C-alpha cells in the first residue's frame, strides 16, 4: 500500500498514516509513505515505532519514503 502525503499539512498526514497502520493489521500489508521532508519522516518513523512497527527511511530525488513493515504492529 502506498500513501502519498506530499503537499499535505500537519495533522492530515499523521491521520492518514494512523489509518494505514490500523488497516495493516487487517490486510497484512506493508505501507510506503511518500513525503516532502525527511524531517517529517523522522516523526512518522517515531509514530510507527511506538506502534511496534519496523521502519526504514530512504530518499529518492525530492521525495522521502518511509517504509513501514506491519508484521509486528500493535493493532489497538
């Protein structure tokens, strides 16, 4: 599942990511979040880790990608 939150202002990206982490539990999929700022990526990475998920942040051109692995996420 890919979620593109580029150009969105806080808190909309976090709402979309929260919903995606919840759906990961049901669908057993991983999520890639496309964002404008790797600084914001650190916040997303922290949120995902608090949910028990594994994360990885990479950069491709102007886009930062946060990969969230859902196999260990807390589903509450």
